[in-house]
C-alpha cells in the first residue's frame, strides 16, 4: 500500500551511462516532483509536474529529462551520467487543495552512485 | 529570496524530555506555509506538521508542536516526551503561496537529533 514508490532503490553505474528512475503514486494527487539530496543532506527541487505538464524546471542540466506519462507517474531519465550526479533522488506528490496546505509526500528515495 | 535557516547541525536530548529544533525563514511574501519533515537513518522523508502564515493558532500533531512566531520569522519544532525512535534528521521547509505560485519547497540544512536513553 505504498503511497509514493520509486524504483530502483539503489542504482550503481558507470560515468557516461544513461539511466532512468521511475516514480508512481497511488494517492490520486495531481502534482509530482523530483528532488535531489546531496552528500551534505541538502534537498533541492529539480522538477515539478502538474497534470502531466511541466511547471518547475530549476536550472537542472538538460541531461536530466523528466517524463510524466500520466498523473500517477513521473520518471526521471539521466543521460551521460557524471560523478557529481551521485545523490539521493526523491520523488514526491501533492494535491492542489488551495490555501497552500498542499503537503508533499515523499517516496523512499533512489540512491544513485556514479563510479 | 526565500531562505530557511536551521542553525543547529546536531542536538542531543534525553529520552522523555522535550526538545526544540530551531527554524527561521526569510520571505517577502505575506502568504506562505511552513513544514517539518523527519528523515530517519533509513532515508525516507516523513511529513510531521504544517503551519500556514495566516493560521491563528500554533499547529500541533500528537507529540509535535510548532512554535510559530511570525514577527520573528521563526517556526521552531517542539517534540515532547522524546523517544529513541525520534533520533533522525529533521528538516524545516517553506512554500510561498502567492497566486499561481509553483509548489516547490525550500528546505533548510537540517538538524540531526540524537535521543539518549
């Protein structure tokens, strides 16, 4: 009954490879997000989609391409992986309810290590 | 620009005691929301509590309460009767709410709480 799920949980790969991380939410939310947590635990938003439409793109290198096939899914594809891409990537979702009370619920994270 | 500051990188507390985790924020927007999340060693991000800038009362959720002082721009998290399972990293986050605003959360750097038996 996981609300926000991500696969894989761990991803170890070589520099230069292309990889994807998948995210699914079963909460019926209309907005989904990708956040990156670096080695110092700092969390920063990367992308946000609302009803499959991109609404936030926070100056992320264009090697990162999100794709939302439907409201319940937001995948992250990364081309030409670099050492600095090593981090934990969190997917989150929320429901627009007005008044700013939209709570974002996070997935378990994907730990990416680029060698 | 929005900013969240958590000045305590780490804290200790004895089991069953209360602890306050500090959070100050900076925003020019009168409408905003403040959130606290817990990240245990297992890595997941768990939502704890929310405070809206126009809420008249401090938010409470079980053993968690938010000491919201709007004039000081602070939103400290108070955990009462600490338990060993409260040992985790705690993040304060803010979202501006102006019309048509994006939903992004701005996070602080976190406070690592260790509960001692």
